[in-house]
């Protein structure tokens, strides 16, 4: 898709994005850690809700 910017504006955007500030090395994304965190949160909150329900019923 062609840019909708003027060529000189596109050049400035390209220079800005290629600056060292925007070239931070990041660790690879690990989906299994995210899944484990979400599952742990759901299980933990589920157990907490069951515990609170036991106190409310008793």
C-alpha cells in the first residue's frame, strides 16, 4: 500500500523510526508463559471464590 504522506514527510518518519531509540532488542515472545499466567490467575481466582463462598454459606 503506497504511503499517503508526502515524500519528505515519509523520509522524516523513516529516519525517526530507524533511530537507535526504536531498535531495542527484546526477548522472543513466549506464548506458554502467557498461557500459564492466565491459567494460574483463573484457577487462583476460582479457588478464592470457592473459599469465599464457603464462608458466606457457613
